[in-house]
C-alpha cells in the first residue's frame, strides 16, 4: 500500500470488476442483506489469491429534502453551487433525493488463501455462484489491499440499479408529498421529536406517538425508529 490513501482508493476502484452482480433490488421500506465473495490476487505472491466471503447490510433508503441537501452543498463552494441551490429550491416538488448506507456483518466474514491462479479460482467460484441462484449474492474481482474498497463499488452498483424502483415505491406511498417526513413543517417535526423523547422516558406514551405519526401520514417514514423504540 502506498503512502497516498487516495491513490490506493482510486487504484482499487479502477481494478474492481463485478463479475456476477446481484439480480435482486434493494428493499424500499426495509434493510437488505447482500452476500458477497471477493477474490483478489496477493500482491507479493505469484499464483496465490484471497477469497473473502461475507455479508453487507444495506440500510433502508432515507428521504433527504432538496432544501436540506442544498444547505449541505453551500459550505465551502462558490457561485455555481449557489445557483444549483437556488434551482433546487425552485423545484422542491420535482426533486427526490435518497440517502443510502451499509454496514458490514462481521460475524459472517471469512477469509481463505488459495494457492492457484486467480483465473482458475474465479472460474470455479463463478460456477458455484450461478448454481446457487441467489439474487442477493455477488462475485467481485478486486485488489488485495485495500480490498474492502471493492465493496464500495458493489454498493454503488446495487444502489444505481435500485434507486428508480425505490423512488417509484415511495411515490406510490405518497412519501414525497407535503406531509410526508421530508415535507413536514419545523413545528410538526419538533412535535414528533418531542413525542419520541417522551415515549422513550414513558413507555405508556408509545401508543400516543403512533397515533401522532398516523395523523400526519408519516408512520412509514418513522416506522423503523418507532419499532426500535417499542423493543426497548
């Protein structure tokens, strides 16, 4: 690995290939578990490669309003960014911005060193992946260090293919309309936050919080947080 982390990152991205992409789409209203196999050739050994298997938890996409996103853009940017912010403000009802994220499930991770040419390993692993016919399993050819950058590439591959469907699903539930989580007034948002805080202190208020979310038609936008509170 070089002393320049940005060079290592760019090298890893440029030399990552998604050989068998997952065919499944990301869940719109829940988390998605994605299995991966990353095969990479050892940098200092000829005819050896690492086979890493694991699982990613891709988080439920969250709505970010154009106004909130535009505020993030302004810090440190010039006139062109300000023009873009103005455009976002004028097209508030037409622009949908989703935030995605993922975490790695370490309990399912394994790493194996194989003394065989990487092409032969990829051929065998590829056959196994296709036979398993798992819509949420991906085979990736990456670099050995930093190998996890290959997962970032895989993450964006899945997001880019799923985003259009996620937006359609949210639009069908009217989550982009005024009154959905992204279009709440500051007063209503504050009322909801106070409701969550009160229910966290007094479990008897959870039912009242659920009614509040239903009244403002935003229960689905807050449901993961609501059920996490109920479990506590």
